[in-house]
C-alpha cells in the first residue's frame, strides 16, 4: 500500500536507506532532512514523500518535488526499496 509519509516511519526509513548499501551516511542525512521537512512543515509544497508499506512497515520510499518555474515537471529526489523486497515491483509502483 502506498501512503503519505508518517512520523512513525522516520526510524524505519533510516534503517531501510542504510540497508540498501547504496547511500553514504551524508546522503542518508540529506534524505532525513527532507523527511523532517515533510513531517514538520506540512504546509510546504517543495517536497512530497510517500511510503510503500507492507504490514505497517516501510518497504519503500519516494520523495519528489515540483521543479520551480515549470508546470507539471517534477524532480525525483529519492527512491529506495528495502533489499529484502527488491524485484517485487515496489519501485515501479512508487514511481507510477
């Protein structure tokens, strides 16, 4: 199930990002900053975060944001899937 990011996702998402072994510690810290922006400033419109949840636990993360001075163009800032769920279509579902 794809749903908006929630506060209880923060720690499991850090673990997910670390488990991928694709991101450096500084990169994970940047992802956490964006997660914190989405969680602490719901009125902002620069970043949107979605979680693919299985049994209430994050299995995937997507963070996107609109490109300034454009209409309908978006940046994909982060996409990550827990390694135990690779090949299951989670990234495709998040990016759809």
